[in-house]
C-alpha cells in the first residue's frame, strides 16, 4: 500500500496537528485508554493514532465521532457557524443598499362604469 502525500497549506497542517494533540490531551485527561477510545468510536486503534497526529487523510466523520465520544461535539458543530463568520458578515454589510426607495405607485385608471361623465 502506498502512502498518499498531502500538500496542505502550512496553517492547515498546523491546525490539524493542534486538533490531534488537543484530542489526545482530552482523552488522556479523561483517563481513557487508546483501545477503549477506539472501541467507543468504532474505529481501529491505528485510525485513532492518525487522528491524534492530525492526519489529513482521516475523514471528517471520524474526527466528529471521536469528539462525540469525548463529549466535545458541540464545539465541533460550531466550526463554521455563520454568526461568527467575521469576513462573511463584513462582506454582507458592504453590500447593504445605501438608500431604500419605495417603488413608484402607478395610478390605476378607474373602470369606465365608475367615471363621472
């Protein structure tokens, strides 16, 4: 089996490594053995090792499952929360209209039967 090389931007690689280390530290603080953690997450021990090393080849669902086992899934679900998307909110604010105009009213002609002759 050949290894895949992942060409990740350096900040992405660092973030994955940090997440892996944080997961490992959370597991250790809870005094959960690797075998038990892998069993609870329904993954192999080798996959858990990859998660704890921040391997980019591990699926996002595996990371989510591991965080669920640790009781940390709520934070995971807020990763791309639109309410804290500073750039997106700034861009949206830039596109707000400067003025709001009401549409002009088109006078509707009265029906012939209501006109005074």
